[in-house]
C-alpha cells in the first residue's frame, strides 16, 4: 500500500467515524498509545480509550456535516491534508497533521481549523 492509499483509507475511516459516532469506528482509527491534539497547542487526548471518550463527548450529530479534502503532502512519517467542513450553520477550513503507524492506525493527529467569516 502506498502512503497516499494509507492516508486515504484513514481519512475515509475518520469520516465514517465522524458520521457514525460509534466507539468501534473511532477506536479503529487510533493506535493504543495515540495522541490526538484537538487544536495545535491544546493538551492532547492520550490513548485510544481517552480519544474515544473525548470524541464522543464532543461528537457532531450524524448527518449534519459534509467534508471534502485533498492531500497537501503525504509521506511515510507525516501527511498533511487540507479539508473543508460544512455544517448547516458554519463552514471551516481544516489542516490535519496525521502520523500513521505501520498498520495504518494514527499514532498522532493534530487538527487546525478556522471558521469562514
């Protein structure tokens, strides 16, 4: 599998988890000891169980978002994607920093998001 295929598969899984808000879909994305930074300088959610819990505490209602994306750079250690998230009430531009492990799970994820004004 190429790096782009791995990132594409992971982003598709993220969008699926975002839409379903099920623990299994979320957990499948992350390595056991992963770190999820919900904002660049925020304290990370550490470990798969904490990531699932924090995600579910903040989860969007299924069916209320649309997400489009493209890769900015894809590499064996770090990939960056640019996306657009559309809600009924707002639109956001996103940059995601994604570090996948050898089995395609994320070991570190950082979200940068900016609301369109």
